[in-house]
C-alpha cells in the first residue's frame, strides 16, 4: 500500500485537486465546469470529501504529501481485505475451509486488485464490496435478500459498469426463491411469493435511489432533470466524453457510446499478430460455445438441473469474454468479474465449471498483462507487475486441484446421519 510506485502519481494528482476543490469551496460547486471538474459520481465524491475533511481535522496541511496519498489507499485496501474475509466466510460455510482459503487468497493476490487499490489508490473495491454484501445476502438468505438491494443500487451509482453484474447477482436468487415458493404453495396463496418478490425488488430499488438522491443533493446533482442542478446522466456522459474511446490497444465501449458513428480503428498487435479486440472477440466466442455446450449437457443430464448457480455462472462467463472485446483491456473492469466468477466456481461442484473458470482467469490475466506491457502510456514498473502476475498464475493453476479434493467433513457427517436415519426407517 505504501510503495511509492510511479503508476500512482497520475490519479493521485486528480485526487489532490479534488481534495482542494471539495474542502475550499461549497460542495454544490464541485461539478461546475473547470479544469479539475471531477469525473467521478457523487457517491464516490462524497467519500473523497469525507476523507479530505478528516485529513484536515487531524492536522493535515498538504494534500500533496505522502501521508495523504497513503490515507487515500487505506480505504480500497481495507475494502479488499473485507472482501476476502467475506469470500472466506461465505465459501467456507458452503464448500469447506479449503475452498474458502483458496478463494480469499486468489482475491488478495489478484494483480488487477493490487494495481487498482495498492498502486493507483482507486476505490473500485468500495463499490465491489457493497455489491458482494448484497449478492451474498441474496444467495444466503433469499427470502429477505431484497432488503440488501439498496447496497447494490448504491454500488452501481458509484461505478455504473457494475450494473451488468449486479442484475444477475441480485435477480437470480430472488427469482429462484419466488418460483420455488410458488411451486410449493397451493390455492390463492401461490401468488404470495410473487408479490413478495416484486415488493423486495421495487422496494429495495426505490430505497437505493432515495439514498443516492440524498447523497447527491449536497453536490447539486439530481436523478431527474431539474433547472439549476446537474443531471446525473449528464455527468455519466461527461465522463465518457472526457477521454478517447480507444485506449490501451483496445476500444473502450463506454467512450464509444458517445461516438457511435466513428469507426473503430485497427489496433496494434497484442500477441500472435492479433489485436486486443480480436483476442477479446475470440474469448467471447469461446465462452459462448462453452456455455452452449454446458447448457446442452445440463438439459440432457438431470443431475445438472439441481445446480442453483448455473444461470449466474453462465452470465459471469460471458462477461469474462466480452470484457476484452467491449471495453479496453483494463484491470479495473476485469476485477468484478474475477470475484464473481471465482465465487461461482467455488460454489458449483462441477469439474467442467472449474476447468473453464481457471482457463478464463489465466487467459484474462495474460491478456491484461500483455496489454499493459504494450500500452503507450505505461508508467508501471514492469518487473513488479510481472512478478505479481506470476504469483497470481501459480495460485490459479493450484486452484485446478480444488474440485478433486475430498468433500468437507461436515458434508460427510450429514451424509452419514442421513444413512443412519434411513436404516432406522426414519
């Protein structure tokens, strides 16, 4: 966290300017046009304001000092640790201690996470942690999982690209629970689970929007167009227009949406004479084919139909491949899919899912590293980055052994108890 690597200096300059902007003038002027107009949304900017105000309250005088730079990194690093603990607890409770430890270790050793939080000091992990809490609650306690939906809505308004992951993470367990409860109910009461599902869905989303609205109000930002205030979607469009739609050898979908009529130029070769976008397209097609094959097997083999995480895992697998085609080769966009796919692979007790997951993680890591090493604006210490990725690759390869481990003792105890009850005629 405290290593003075050069890759942190660029983003740190923006954070320092924002700290001055937020503490030296009213918050409602934060988004006024200017050179240092923030391109982060109000829920994220609120955290910057709290951190800068705290730094001044404890006697900090210079936001450009190493102490404030370290303080900026504390929040995302703490979120990374909490995320690993959350995965450890959740996965260990469902798949055993070995799976939980390996899952937490993979997250903590992930090069995208280390670079994003420990070097750049970006706060993507803050939104990812909120989404993970909401998602785990929806899967662990599906009947009340909708009560945690405001956390997911807030996470999406911190990082809008998380919406493509938040939808399946939250909706799949809620829909599954509603369908199961409706199938078990009889008579007029069979529609009660559906009404409960809709109440949780729309009620949780409404509470999340109210929370975002309250946070955005001090910044003179509204969720609907109001004269005299900034419109939330206009801020999103402004962030997309601020940078070129092509960066790091690959087209960036979020910027390309602002320029839909412009042709995507040919990119420099990434490996084997193919560009990053070409490799992304190949990954997308490969995962689409893999999902189709697994779906066919699941349809023809009844034992696969009990796999509760299959639908969500398919969505995550498709996101893995499409990330490199639809967005730039950027570790910050890969990180949420790393975590989501990791958890799903830990929960799915099918070796096929694990093999596909490991191939996905290794391929994406290699693709990300190659893109970073060939980027024109690369300022990261290449040796440090490559060594970190080697450790990540080793852990990923070791994960291939996980499906072949014996089931946890708890599962064996449950199986033995059921066998005893069967022998006793109970």
